[in-house]
C-alpha cells in the first residue's frame, strides 16, 4: 500500500529514541542483527514454528476473535473471556510484525489480513475500538478507567501497528490505532478530563507512537498520564491505590509497589518519557524504584511478584519460593524496562538483569515446543501440590482464561535480535551473547559486518570476527556480574581491556580489530539468600553462569521427593552430562534424603527421625523443569 506516514530506511526495532532523546546508546536497526543459532536463535525459531501458530489457533478457540466478529455481525453470542481479550489479538499481530522483519511470514498473512480487516470494520467512526464495551456496555465506554483496560488494549494495538510499520511499511493496522489514540487525546488531553488507565501500558506505546509519526500530541498525552499519577484518579478499590500506582506522584515514589506488571510497564513508560524530556526528577524516581525491585523484591530467577492475591510485590525481602507468583508478563515487562534504562544510561547492570530474566524467569514460562505455558513461575512446587486451578497449575497449560502471557512471550521472542547490540558514535556495544551476524552500517568505519560465534550460556567463549578491520571506534563487551577472571584476545594476541560501566573496552585505534575472543569462565556456583529473606534462610541455590538450577522429581531416586533433599552448605559441584531435554546438568556431592517417617507436625529436638541417607543428586536448568514428567521441584535447597 502507498506510504503516507514517515518512513525510516533504518527500520527501527521496538524502542527507537528520537534524535534529541537523552540516550547514551542507540539501538541498531531491526534488520541489523540476525540470530543464527544457539540458545536465543533456536528459541526464536521455536517461537516462529510453535508459539505464533499456537497463539493464532488459540485466538479462535478462546473466542477472542469472535468477540470482535460480534461487532460486525459475523458471530452471535455472548462476549467470552476477560474484558481485555482484544489485547491478545494485538500482541499476536505484533509478534508476527517483528517476525516479518526477519523471516518469510507468508503462512501467517491470511490471518493478519483478515484480522486487520475485521478490526477496521469493527472500529467506530470516532475511532473507538473495544469488543467488550461496544455491544453490551456502550454507555460505559471510557468510564471505568480503573478496570476497563481500554487504554491498555489501545497500547498493544499501537505497538502492533508500529511493528508492521517499521518492518514492512504496512500502515493499515497503525492507522486503526491512531484513530483510537486521537479519540483518547481529545478526551483526556490537556483540554480534556483528568484520568489514568488502571493498567499502565499506554504511556510507553504513546511515546513510541510519537517517535514513529512525529506528532508531539502523543508524547504530551503520555506525559500528562504520568503527571496525573498519585491523584487517586482511579477511585477507591479493595486493592488500594498503590496496586494501581496511583498512591503517590511518580516523582515522589521511593519503592516498587502494587501489581507487578502494572508497576513495571509504568516504569518503562516513565523511562521513555525521561529519554524524550531529560527530566532528571523522573530518572531519580526510576533509580529508587529500580533499586527497590532488584535489590529487595526480586527472585534469584529474575521473577517478580510474591503475592498471588493481587499479583503484587510484597514487602522488602518477602520472597517465598513456593508462593512466588512471578508472573511471566512481569519478567517480560522488567526486561523491557531494563532495556530502556540501558539505552538511557549505558550501564551494564541493566543488561545483567535483562540476561537474568531472559534465561530464567522468561525462559521457564514455556515448554520445549513453545506451545504450553506457565502464567506464574514458582521456585518450588511441592510434591502434593493441588494444581487443578489454572491460577496455580502443576504443569504448563496450552492457554489461560487470562491469556496475557503467551502472546506477550511471542512478541518478545520475535524481537530478541533487537536487544543484542547497540551503538554510540563509532562504538559498538554487545549486551547479549548469542550466535549472530551484526550489520555495522549504522556504526560506521571500514567493517560492514561482524559474526558472533558462541555456545553461550553453556560456554563462555565468545568469538567476534569482522569482515574488514573494525577501525576508529571501540568495541564494548558486557562483563556479567557473575563472571570472574575474564580474558580478551584481540587479533590473536592477549589484550588488557579497560573497564567502563561494566563493559570491557577494546579500542580499535587506527590499525583496527579483525577478531576478538572473549572468555567468560562459566562455573557452577553456590548462591545464598540475603539474610532477611526468611523463606529461604538455611538454603542454597545453584547457578552456572547466568542460569539458575533446580532439583526436580524426575532426577530423584525412587521414593525420594524434593521435600526430603538436604545438601552440604558448600557442596562439591561437578558436571553431570547433557540431557537432550534439559541441557547441561550438575551433580551435587554429599546430598542426603531425610526420612518422612515422623508424622509429628511440631516435634521436640530429641524426637528426630532416622539419620538421612546419602543419595545422588542431579540439578537441571530451572527453565527446563516440568518438561519430562510431573512432580515436585525446588530451587532453594535446605542445607545440613
């Protein structure tokens, strides 16, 4: 179709700060990085072949598409599902949109074409589009901002349209979103009513819309929504104002509160706003929230949200492993927020948290085939857990009544290549290590491409070769906080790299760099919880590089459950081979299994049961638990 909106020859990815933005780093174009294999590349291929087709099928089976067809008269019956079911459609369209920038999506086009046509016909003349309200509750449109989710859905519609615009110059989906966004500008802009969406998401979508079409009204509306937080505009609710991040003005907030996904999406939007305005009071608040999240309220897996009741953050250090809610969407939102913090600051701590969440709290959410999912991701499942309720299942499910997580995962994984590397001036920064090719047109210099070869995260050897010597700038390689004694070889010779903001710096100089060999020793390591994390006191966790490990029923001797396992406080850890499903395993020397003979709930010390028996204990990557059989699992292991 003919292009009427601004086009970009560089085809940006999901986040593209404007030219004037406060941004230490600049994303590479969406087409610049191509994952060619390994952990991330294979995951992206599974997403393409498994998760996306599965999501399309489930949009039919869950009736999400039929909800919209009711508006056009193509389907009769009641609305099915939760009021924000439209967002599942938009996230799936976004996933395919980013996929369109890297692979042949011909098989998905009939779905895409028919769905966009359906949305266009369902949209009202003033731009309004929401299948929950249009037929059954037209009088309530844009009235219940606390629970209505209309602007939340619009946010995902805009982001889906942006994906298609940026990868293919297709504009029809974005035009649908812009018509709805213009209605919101008229209703809630500077001359309109005061209100905020009960579920933040619209803020970052509006700012990315501004970056895409160049109209400041979308930036100003996002700014207005941020400034209105803390005025108690959502109204009284049993969960309280903090649940909706409406308890205090954003600039005065000193800790992460409330519903975890809402908090993290809001933080992402505020970071985008900081980047475009340079308002340091926003950055100061973001630093306080980030510290609260990552130093007091985050699981070792990168999971976030410790309370099931309101899907929320708890108190500092309230991190029960067996009651961890750790919603998949929260981990994805945290990944997206840290990416924006990384772009704004250039500091590696944000990339470290992207990595932690990606290899653990996000990866654990799906099966090997990418077609079944966890919504919540506990760090312990008891052997006798009642998993009959989908809010706390014992195994991954194909879909959920609240299906926000699976299509959210699909849209993230289809754009994983956008988070590998960035540029600043003539420098190249590498944040996530993966088999990839990187086009260097936007970096400058003589080199036009770089090839990354690695078996990361299982092996810390990362090789980077350039098609021509990389000259004039620097190559910055992230030094993960878990890594010690890293070595760098440049052009075949040992190199003493300097350190800057958590990155090892290779200065190309006039002679140029043809090859870099980075070695990050990947070792099995014992981790202890902070002493204030009462729920895990006296336990240890096992990690190998960035990957968290777990013990599950499938690897225990017959008759032994995870509840019986005991390990030395400083166990000897050795490699235990590679399983086809789980990947590299660890063997824990000196493990024991206490007996389960005592039926006394609270016994005296002298009523101890028989001496524990020694067992062979094998641990697997946490993200792969539950792929072989049913049964219990635990990350934190009690010590003897």
